[in-house]
C-alpha cells in the first residue's frame, strides 16, 4: 500500500515536470551551459595581449625584436605607431594593453656592445593581466639579450617599465569597479523581476487591468521607484569604493552619474520583462539570476580577459550589458576617461534599455488569459 502511494505521488510529480518545460529545460540545459561557460571563460592564461609598437629606430635589430615579440604568441600587434600620441590614444581607449617603444639608438647601442634601452608601457587597469604581461615581457627581453650576447649573459637590453592607471598594481583598484557593475546588474534585475509576477500571484493584476492604465504607463510606474532605489545603491557603492577601499576616482562624476542612469534603466527594464513573461516570482528570480549574474561575472571582462576567450564566446560577450558598464567604470575610475571615449559603451547601454522597455511594453497584455 505504501509503495502504491509513493508511486502515485511520483507519477503525479513526473506529470508536473512534463507540464513545466521551463524547469525541465533548466534541469537539463543548465549543467551543460554552466560547464561550457566556466570551462571556456575561466582561464588564468593570458594570450593575445593587444600591443602597439612605436619603432623609432626602424633598423634590422628593432624589426628582429618585433618579430620575437609576435613569435611568442602572447602578443598581438594591433598598430605600428607613427607618433607617441597614438600610444596614449590606444591605451586610453583600451584598444591596446601593452605599448613597446624602441628608441632611435637601439641598434647602434647593440652593435657597439652597449646596453640598449627599451620602454614598455602596460595598462594597469587590469592588475592581473598587467602583472602577467610584465612577466612575459621580462622573459622575452632576457631571452633576446642572451641571443644577442651569444649566451654569455651580458646585459643587452635595459627595459624601462611604466604602468599606467594603476601603477602600484593593486588588485582592488581593478576588482572594485568591476564588482560594482556585477552587483548593480544583478540587483537591478532582481528588484523588478518580482513586480508584475507578484501582482499575478496575489490576484491584484485583475484590478490593474480594469483601470485605464496603459501598458507603457504600468511599466514606467513599476520602474520609477526601483530606479530611485537602484540609483541610491549605486551612489552608496561608489562612495564605499572611494572612501572605504580607497579606489581612485579620476573621471568626471557627472559622466558616471549619467551613464549609470542609462545602465539602470536597461537593467530594471530587463527585470520587468522577465516578470511579465514568467508571471511567477520564484521562476522570475531564478531566471533573473541566471540571465544577469553568470554573464556579468564571467563574460563581462570583470574577472577574466575577454581576449583570452574563444571567438564564439567573445561574440556572445557583445550582447552582455555588464561588459560595457564594466568598461565604463574602469575607464572612469582608473583612467579618468572623458565622455567622448565612453560614448560607444553608453550608446549600447541606451539601445539595450530602449529594447527591454519596448519588449516589456509589447509583451504585457491587458487581458486575463
């Protein structure tokens, strides 16, 4: 008798599972999806370091060193600079992580048996990548020096290293701005993912539907209170970053405030859209966590360099809003970047916010199904 009751309950639960394709999909797809994302995104290796080279010597020796640089497979030369200003521009925009400047007398000093100088500039806004890059460059120049000296160990190259944006290579200066972005993207979606679903579960949605409120007005009405809460959260985290963790804020606070508002609009809109589609608070909270936390943590460049990921995964990161907000926060905090350098990231965040708002507006129907 007990076995029959257990069998009946199990059969009933199996029917429930079959009728809930969303939970079934999460049960089977999530392990594989997580393994793929974690397996490919989490890597401590640093490859394809975007590098700009300023070769003022233009000699066979300098070209030989550049060949050694590219042959190492750790460095990808994205530009041969013609002026020093190009180095500033490429590092400021994040188009290069490393800059190598070869002076006029490079080959002359080597041929005369003197120690040649070489200037290396590293973007320290990602302290982990910068430290590894410096290690690679040190090993490469030492190997090239031995090659020049015929294995005698005589110093062939004196490397002068400069670290920009985070000269002390403090990891918290790199982690805290990215962590703010991750926290805010999760909080924004979670705050609003329960709003519409709560109305359906409590049975108050029928009353809202009976009112003359339009879908766009309902979505905006749901967004505004949480926008204020999210904006206050953003202000608190920025204050904590500056005064508690002593992260330098070199950029314009007004620019930070405007782009943060655009980002919050998109994040909150995504939460409302999830709430409208699911109509269930538990499912909405689960989906919002999966849709925000994992991409923000793994695919935004917060912890792991996007350039080290496979090309397919790099393409996926382009639709992750946190990627652009992480880049904005690091640029404002550490680089002090002006608005003109942040416009591309801000435009994507604005487009994302508008798309989520339009989608939520169209998905919400004022009728009882």
